[in-house]
């Protein structure tokens, strides 16, 4: 089955593992920031902003991540945007894609806070900014955490698509090893296991957080 | 517009995307129901099988699952064409998510409903088909539809095993015409049409199938209910 | 005159809930507004501190034109509000509930805000509960914290929107006692309530609102013993029988 060959290639797999982890961490941060801002924008009731943001959500949640990655990667090459490297293209695409899903989580979180809380804040003279920062956001943190972690688990697995445009992640390293030693079944099993190592602890965290919010 | 000359290719790509989605979804639904039943049964080997299946699938990328089946299985003597391999992989993948959705739906039916059915003298099958199922179906319907849309989006991964569904077609047209923006934009628009048709059709069905009518699109689900739903239907993988 | 409401109208969709309300309130006056649910009495209260915008008419609160969108937010400086559902911030302790606006709006230092907040909490008899979270307090205590939270901002007018309606009967007394004390100290108060006892012994003036208009107003003894309008008679008959 080629287990020996895989063991000899362990450093490549480890390298791919780190590339996957780095991409995961970066896009978790960027998509969360984008999602939060979009969710805020949707609560703001600014005339043109609403339809624009809804269009953004429709577009990025109604089409596959893979074609978005390809579009941004090949599209920026076509337009001669030289700054858009493989890494940049994948981060941009994944941020826009997962940011759309994350924003829905934040929006639901904001809406789960009873309207009376906003009224109480306003009647005390708090500004819109302070109502959001000191009253609404702190109350959404616990409730928003389980679905957010769930979304991050999706994101970990989504990073695998980066290999399609040549990012040297786990899948890409696996393919390289297969090119040399064959044994695709064993190699992809190991690759899958390494994703499991990242994702499963997150699943356990998600479940734990979910139990905690149910108790609260 | 050079790209438009390839419009028939896009349509055949759309056809492959649609059939792959439908077949994967149907098979995933069957797998999901079986797994949910396994996990609720009192028989521990079945529970373990169900749990391991769900955990393994949900914690590994669908791209790697597709590669395992298309590139990996031949090395142990199983050769599958790209379409079949892809549909099987997406069905196995979707089944794990649907199993969780269905399981959550069944637990959603309050135990008082079972008790009420029992005090009325209803048998197990009557209780299931007339009391539990209609209530669970209503709860499960929106996330199941969402899962169907996720499967449609996931069929784009089949382009990586050289299947010319929509995304694959866009890649081919791009390499033939070098009209990158238009080549991908056409596919993007077709995806948008497909996913919107599905969600509108699902909303239409929801209003007719359920009593009282289930409002899928218009109803802005608020706060906590929406969050609970988002928890079991994290999007995009 | 500290509050002046002139011909205020307000509709929700097709339903007109305020049909031309006129009301002036003198400094230090305690006004109790009674009426059936849906009569518009809560809406009237909420228009005074701009939680609801009005369709036409004018509202003046101590020189602030509440009907003017540009000036309206200033009203929160002068008007405190207590809600039926308390609306305490569940993620903050009683003390923090009170200090939040002191710090963010009045820009007090932490120490100063806490000193003012402790005074306000002491006033409602809850100084020792300062470190508790709302869920750890009884309904009556929560509402008293909510009163302290509003009082700490040193408002000129206090609005009470059915402040005791969500409370268990045995907890109503502790809240109305705080409200009575406040009235005695000369606070200007507008109170929407179903507590006829409170209206009778504390109000300077009682307003009966029905279908969006002030049907009748006067001193409590006049309203409760000799109401002139048949609708007032009918309403009082119903609530006092119950």
C-alpha cells in the first residue's frame, strides 16, 4: 500500500499541514471581520447599502466556492493584477465566501437580543455605537459561538480547494507524493486523517459550546 | 462574443450539474434516514457505525473524499467513471449532514406528543406516521433544502476529476477563448439561476405541503430559532 | 411647564393610535395615565422620549423639540424611562447597568460613576445587590435597579410604562413604594399603570385615555368618585370590580 513511502514523505505532509493551518487561521480572522461588518451594515438601515449587501450575500452563497476561487485567481491574472498571488486569491475568495455565511450568524445573533434592550439603551441616551458595542454585542457572544465554530469547521475543509490553483497545502502535497510513489488510496487516507486532526477537536469544541448555550 | 459560441456546452454542463445534484441528493437522503435511524436505535453496533460515519465524513474535506473514490479506489481494484465516482462521493458526504439534520428533527418533537399518542392508544407505526413524522418534517424541511443547495454547490468539485459540469465547462471555455471574465461569469449566472430556482421551488412546495403553510423565504426567521438552524446547517464546504 | 404635547397624531399602518393629544405637565407634577390596553397610553409615553416618532403635532420637553428629528436625541438627557419588562442588560451586574450610561453618555470617570450608581442603588434599597446579575434578582429587585439606572442620569422627568405589570402581586409593593418616594421628592412623573391605588393616593392628576384620545382628566378624587364621561365610568367600573 506504500505506507513506507508515505512515512518517508512525512516532512512534505507536515509542511502541507502547516500551509493548511496558516490558511485556516488567516481566513477565519478575515471572514469573521468581514461577516461582522456586513451584519452591522445590514442592521444600519442605510438606503443603498441594504440591497448591495443582500446582492453580495446572494452572489456568494448562491455559487460554489471553487468557481469563485477560479474566477478571482484567473480573473486577476487576466486583468493584470500582479499583486494577487495564489495565496491572496484564495484568501480573498474564501473571505468573501465564508464572510457571507458568517454575517448571517452575526445578524441572527443581533436579532436574538430583545428589542427592549435597544430601547433601554436609547432611553438612557446611549449612542447607536455604544448601544451596539456595550449592549448588543456582549449579549450575542455566547449565543453566536457554536454556529461560528461550526462555520469554521466548514472553512477548514474548504481550504482544501486552495490546492486546485496550486497552493501547497495538504492536498497538494499528497498529490505530489502520489506522483512519486503512487498509492493514491493510502496517501489520501492519510491526508484525510490529517484534516480530521484539525477538524475533530473543533467539532468537540462546537458541541461543548452548544451544550453551554443550551444550559444558559 | 466568442464565449457565447460555447453556450450549448454550458447548457450540457448545467445538465450534468443538475443530474449529479439530484442523484446525489436522493441517495444522500436515503443514507441520511438510515443513519439517523441507526443512531436512534438501541442497538449499540449500529449506533457506533452511524456515529463513526458521521464524524469521519463531517471532519474531512469533500474534495479529499472525491479523490479517495476516484483516484484511490482503482488501486484496490474498483474503477468508477468520474460521474459515478462523484455522485457516490457527494451522496456519502451529504448523507452524513442529512443524518444530523434528521436526527435533530426527531428530537425536536416534544416527548409530550409521544405520551399523548400513547394515551390515545396509537400504535408505534401510527404514532410515527401521523404524529412524529409530520412535525419532524416541518422542522427538517428548511435545513434539508439548504443541504440540497450545498450539494449543488459541491458538484463544482467534480471539475477536479475532469468532469465537464458547469465549473469544468467554464475552465475549458476559459482555456479555449482566454475570455476569462465572461467564461466564468456565464457559469456563475447559471449557478445563481439554478440555486434560486431550487429555493423558490422549495418555498412554493413548503407553502403547499405543510399545514399551516411553511414560509421559507418570506419569513425572516428571527434570532434564536435562526441561530439554532444555522448551527446544524453551516454553509459551504 | 416642562412637557408640552400639542395635537400629536401617530398611526401604525392603517391604525391611528393617537388622535390629536394635547397635554401639558408642570414641573413636579405626578400624572397617572389610565386606560384599557391598546388605548394608546403606552404609545403616548413612548413618543415623549422619542422611542416612537410622531406623524404630526409637537412635543416639547424642557425646551427640546422632540418632534424635530435633529434635536430629538437630546430628550434622553432629561427623560428617564422604566419599562414593563425591566430591560436590564443581562450581561452586566446591577452596578454596571447603572454605570454604563454614566460613563458613556455623561463621560464620568469609573470611580465617579460608581459613586453615583451606588447612591442611586441605595436610594432604591439595593446597595448590597450591586454585584448581582439581573438573573440573580427577583422581578421587584430588577425593576428597582432599572429605576436606579434611570435616576442616576439625573433626569428632570421620569416615565413609567406599566412598571409593575410584569411583577408577581407580592412584589408590586416594593416598586410602588420607590415610585411614591420619588413623587414625594418632587420628581416630575408620567406613569402608565393599572395600579389604581397608586393613582388614587399619589397622582396630582389622572388622565383617562381611550382609543387614542384623552377622554377625561382631573384630580384623582374627581376621576375615581365622580367621573363625568360614560366611557371613564365604564372603564373604572370594570377595573375596580375586578
